[in-house]
C-alpha cells in the first residue's frame, strides 16, 4: 500500500468517526435564574382578569423558556417543535393539562370566580412552567436535542417536577422578585429577544 492510499484511508476513517460535540456545562445558578424568571412571568399571567388569555400567554412563556434553555446549550430551536413537545408533556399528565383550562374559565364567573381562578392559575401556571424548565434542562444537559426528545420518557419526571413546582411557587410568592425577574408581558416579546435578555 502506498502513501497516497494510506492517506485516503486515514481520511475516510476520520470522517466516519467524527468527534462528538461536548455539552457545555452551565452553572446551576444560571439555569435556576432562567427558569425562575419565567415562573414569575407565569405567576403574573395567572392574575390576568381575562379567561383563556392567561392560557395563551402561559404557553408562550413556556415556549420562550425552552428557547432560552436551548440557546444556553447551543441546541437548534424550533418554535413548532417546542409547542409540540410542551403539548405532549402536558398531555402525558392529563390532570395537569386540564386543570389550568378549568380554572382559567372559572375567571368568567363574576367576583368569586375571578378570585379563585386567579389564585389557582398562579400556582398551576408557575408549577407547569417550572416543570417544563426542569425537564428540558435535564434533556439538553445530557446532550439531547429537540429532535431526539421522547416526551413519553419524561412523563414521571414531569409530574414530579410539577409537584415540586407548586411548593416552589408558594415559596416565591413569599419573596420579592429580583430585578428583571417579574417577566410581566414577556410572553408578548419575540422569543429571540427574550432569550437574549436571559443570557
């Protein structure tokens, strides 16, 4: 075998065993801040007086949260794929998905409905946002992408984080949010601009 043939074989071998891309290690404090900011936004939307509008805004915040996490890990982001994955996660825990809709509609009832609906939506919206953030962070941190995520594998994890999120929200309500963490109106911002502000 001559030198040219050896070089050609080395080149082919190199192409077939391309080095794997390493996953960036993001400090826990940064991830916590990204998730906390969107949880505050979800909590604020829970107080919106208009039924259903809060659900639309909540979904927007959760999509934006996935965008911010994807950007941190250098994972390609697709808005449509994010919507599909989030919807699938919520659907895998049916009571979690249905309850916010019920309490959102409850706001349409004068006086009592608004009070009860807003209080419950604040907790449930914040908890689901917290759970979405934790599940996607775990997936991205393990080297996963939006294309290879199988939501069925995260069903139990999502439920666990959702229950943790309810306590997390209750604790946040007792604290004063840090500057830039209220995230009110954040759902209306373009996803790219919101993600950039989180970095």
